């Protein structure tokens, strides 16, 4: 299930793969480090005592050392992700920029389960993984410096999202609806979805569904779906050499040009330019 790609005193990087029928799929914890996890597929992850999270390439997951959690099936693809374990001192130093109260909870620095993953951060961690997979003697300075930047931006995104969240009581019905939408998008992102079709599938008003999803996630449905599609495209481009028009249609885009525009908006380069990931971002 776990494949370790890199290890140093400050950082360990690995691949995790688990199919729904495997014995440890539901429970592969507790964690043995302070982790950032970048999902490539969707599952439900429920930290003990917390609400379930629908993982996807649009989020980054956070785990404290010894974290107990449960995993649930969303699709037959199971759980495919990369994990990055940082030395505790690195985690504390990174947090101090955003929350000095971390010093009072040094053994549990992550007081949240997940946060948004922006396109540049997603691309950077993928570049590191591809570098490790393709270089027998990887460049440790590149690997560590890039992943420290990924850690910093992931925390910045999480604290920015927290400060932008609307005040007031949590609405369990709205949370449940948002998870249902995320599950639907995770398994049907390749279809030409419309607001009406999503709302109809969930038996909800299109207006209220769009408003609640935006309120709960900070993103529109269109942006969330677009990010799922282009990040899936990035995975395919780095492992295969697909026809770009066929790839566009297979991901639910109406044309090659629409796909290319969305991809370039997200990653700053056309799909043809990222068939092989570069080692760095200027």
C-alpha cells in the first residue's frame, strides 16, 4: 500500500495506493508522522471526532502524528495519493507565521483536517513526485525547498479560507449537501454536467445548491469541476501520451480549445507543454 520515494532528516515522501476490497482500506492508521496528503482520487476520510471529508485533487489533507481515522469508498478507483511527512520542528516553524497559538499545542499542530489546494501548489508537489520517480539520484535541495514552499502555501490557503468563512452556526444539512455534491462530481466529472442535472440528481433547488456549495467551499461549482478535470488531465499527461482532443472530450469538455484554455488558466502552460513535468517553476 505504501511506497517510500524519499527520506531525509527533515522530510519523507511516499505513495499510497489502496483498493476498496483490500483489508486495510477502511483503517490504515494511526499515522506515523505529521503529514500533508495530496489525493489523486476521491474517498471519504473521517478523523476521529470530526466530520467526514470528501477528498479529491482539489484539497490537501492534514494529519497529526498518531491520528486515528477511517476511510470510505467513493468510487472503484479507491485511494490514490502522495504523502509528505515533515519533521515536527518544520511543522511548528511553518505554523508560527499564521498562528502563534501552535506553541500551546505543539503535539497537535494541525487543528483542522483539510484545506484547499491551489493549482500552483498542486503542480509543485506533482513535479517533486515526478522528479523522484524519474531520477535515481534526486536533487535533495530541489525536493526539500519545493516541499517547504508547498507546506507554507498549503497553510496560507487554509488560514485564508478560515478567515473568509462566514460566521455563525454550522448547518449540518448544508455540510451534508456539499459532501453529496463533491461525491457526485468526483465520480461524474467526465460527463457534460449542468447545474440542472446536478440539482436534479440530488433533489435540490439549483439556486440554493449553487449558493450553498459556494458558501461552504469558497468556490463555484464550475471552478471546482474545472479543477477536478484539469488535475486529472495532468495525471494522464505525465503517464501517457494521449491525443489531446480525445482527452478533452473524455474529461467532459465540449472542445479541445475549451480544455486547453482551462488547463492554461490553471497551470500557466498548455497541455502540450506539460506532457513531461518541468523540474521547477520560475
